């Protein structure tokens, strides 16, 4: 039986020059996997502020959040993590900075879009839902 934990998380999908900014999770449900920078919404913070703050904390890259792409729900009843996560994906534009490893991550870098799909097919290094967020962002821009 689920205890009723719900988490709101905002992610920044930053794509430039056929590259997407990604981080390797240090711990948690996606530990060791590559995802979009993002994290939990803090009290009093807007969703857009959360996406930009988390991106900077994890990568040292400043972004300008432009628009919400889509909202996703993640829950795995076979997981030790007893929570359902609302994942809100935002498209963000690069402002400044070079990806460096920040809080709660073991990697931060620009990854070629074609390589992201390959990483998803090979051992799910990029989770399906993250690949879907990137694909949805590109589709909403008319770039598929």
C-alpha cells in the first residue's frame, strides 16, 4: 500500500547545436543514469525558478526557462522508493557557463542527441521517460 508521498520535480531541457545538457544521478531512483538537470520544488518557489535553480546547482550552467513542454508522472510500484513524482519538463535556453559536476550528480555534460537515443537502447543509461521529454521538446519546436 502506498503511503501517499507525492513529489513535484522540475527539469530543464536545454538543447543547443544538436546537444542536450544532461547529468548523471549520484543517488536515488535514477542513480548512475543520465537525466535532465532538475529536482524538487522548494516552498515559495515558482516552477520555472525551480528548473533554472536545479540546473545551475547540478551543472553550473545558467539557463533561461522559456516554456513548459509537458508534465509526466513517474511511479514504480516495484521500487523501494515509496513516492509518486510529478515531473514538469521545461524548455530552457543556454545563457552561460560550462558543465561541471554539481550537487547530487556524478557527471554533467552536453551529449549529442543521437547518442542519447543510443544510451537509452543500451542498458537504459537514459531512462525512457527522459528520452520522451527530449523528444517532446524537439517535436514542440518542430525539430524531429
